[in-house]
C-alpha cells in the first residue's frame, strides 16, 4: 500500500496540527487517529510534507470587497447626450450600485461592447465617469449613417476591424424638483497625448423604473 510506513502532516479546515503522525498500516488507521481528536473532525486533509498541505489549504488570491454605494445617482437611468467633433449622440445608461455603468440604446455609432465606471463626489457636487466602447470600422449607426473612426480614411483603407474608444466625463451636478442633471466636458484618455478635452456632455435623470 502506498500509505504504509510513511509519515504524514495532517490538517483540518479550521485547524492545523503541526505534529507528525505515522501511518503504520493502512489509511484506515489515519482515520482512527482523526476520530480521536475532535479538533480534527470535519473537513481534513493529509500530505507527505507540510509544503503539500500548504498548497492544499492555500487561500484563494484575496480580492478587495466589492464596493457598493448608495447615493442620489445609484440605480438610476440617465440619458447621456454627447457632443464631440460637431457630432451628437444620445445613449441610455444605468448607474449600478457597484459604480459600474450599463450602456443601453443609442442613436449614435453602434458599439459592439461597452462598459464603464462612475463616481459621485457629494462635497463638491461633481460627477466623474469613464466609458470604454468597442466599435467595428465602417459600422452604421442607428440613424443609418456610417461611423468612421478618428483614424479617418486611413482606417477605411485597412479594411474592417475593431477598435476601442475610451472617454472620461467630468461635470457638475444640479438638482431641480428632484430631477438630477450633470453638465460638463468630455476628455480623451490617451497614454501618449494624456488628458485632452474633446467635447461636452449632458446627463438627464429619466426616472425610469
């Protein structure tokens, strides 16, 4: 038997016994040893080395606890109006409690993927949001117009491909009659060019349930 005459380290889910025990005959004798120690009863494991036990019970890579917020923006639908390069687009967005953004219908360029994050600063009554959208070159918008990326004709000559656009929205918050609104500027997020203002936006609370 592969267990006969070998020494083992033993550990339970909530307890680790750092003494070495012997398995003189079969694995059943190891079970008998555990049953005589109430602290080891439950989920347990044994291995031929402490390093192997450490791998068995190594905690999963810790993740920061999910941040959930509750403020005047949480779980609300907004109509996002964007003005950039003399082009306008309106997109429905939803602000989730974990400070992510869900993108809905748009009358602008149709993105194939979209995600975002948001943050409200109550002291300064300011709002920040980042949206990252993936487009296919030459894809039509819901208005029937062709959307051409900022790469222009050069991109069109390269054929159809997907590209990603990230924008940062920074604005001031106003509230009239319980209806929220945000007005501010749109910024290009680029590793080389840095933060550059490229347009303006408005966000209006649509009170959709």
